[in-house]
C-alpha cells in the first residue's frame, strides 16, 4: 500500500512497530473460526496479520483514502470485507450478524479523540462481543481499570466493568507510531461476560444514577442524587439507608455492587426504568 499522510482531525497515528503489532495479534489470538471486527485499519498493519489467520474479518475504515486501497488488496479473499464507514454512526447490531451466531472479537488502535465514544458504542450491544483488544491512550486505560476511591475511577469504569473483565496487557511508547504522539498508549483486553456482572435492575436507570453520582465530584452523593430529582428527600434518605450507603459519601467511593443496589432500590420506589 502506498504511503499516505496522517490526517490530524481524524486522530490518526499509524502503528509502525511490527513487534507491537505481533503482541496485539497474540492477544487477539485469531483462529479460522473467529469473526473479528477491526476498527480503523489505516494502512493495514494489523489487517494483514488478522487476515493471515483465516478468520472472518470485517474492517471498518472512515478514511476514504485507505478503504478502497484495502478493499483492492483483499479483493481475492472472501473472508475479508472492508467497509468505508464511521463506526460511531454504524448499527453494530445489524452489521455484526454471522451465520453461526457466535460472538465477535474486536481489534483496534483507537484514535484518542473518539475512544470513549467507541467504548460507549460497544456498550450498546455488549452481548455481541467475546473479546475486545484495544489500544488506547494510557490515561483512558488507567480510568477503565481503576478501583473505587481514586481520581481515575469514574463513569466509564463502571459501565465497562458491568459487562467485561478488563486487564492491562502492555504499555506502548510513542515511538511505535507515526506521527509520534506526545503520550503513552496501552493495550487492554476486555473479556466479555456471559451476563452482566451484577443485577442492576434496569441498565438505563443504572447509567442515569452513575452519571448523577459523578456529576459534581466535590459534592456528596446525597447532594448529587438530590439534584437529579430521582425521588423526594425523605425517600432518598430511606433508600440510601436501605443500601447501607452513608449519604455523605461521594460517588467515586461506591462500588459497582453499591450502585447496583441503589439502582434496584430506586426502581422499586417507582422510578421509571430507563426514563
């Protein structure tokens, strides 16, 4: 493939270190029976390795310069499909359908500027995925594996941990890319759970509760939930007491189990699911 310049507005940093490519492929562990989604293949560094495994590969590329070149390169391989599309505007539930009904693996070197949005996109249909192997900005990766009561712990931590076991595989230094970014990257492995880790009652309400709790980090949980107008003050007091959560705590101190308890209690109190 001919060399093309990175487009800054697309957040492009091409992975050029073949040793890093090989380590990512090892983590994906592609097999001929797998269905794999690659996001942002760019110049095809990972695409060629994934295709060589014999897996069924779907590559989604937004850049109209690269998509046709990749499609031409793999035109003779009926197990590789290249789609020119914006992953954030793609209906993954419709696109990722396969005859066997098996779950998909994902491999991606995500642009820093859309990584959180892509993660939220995956969380729209988490049951589709068995594994996500994602290259992210290290700062974002730190948030996703953070424990409660630290500054990195937040909304995405909780949303992702509901559906995935997340492990850090390795750090990638800026010199592995061109153009060279100013920060380190990290490769994370998300293993899809067969069912949500805990019963939250209603996931849309769970997300509302979590967002409210983190809406103003310096305020207590009581003040954050009161501002969200879920229930009257007296009932909120009773709900927190029933979940054994002190109202003066802050959102970042609550575990996933505690947020699940709080959501179920609000649901039982008559808060409309997902509204």
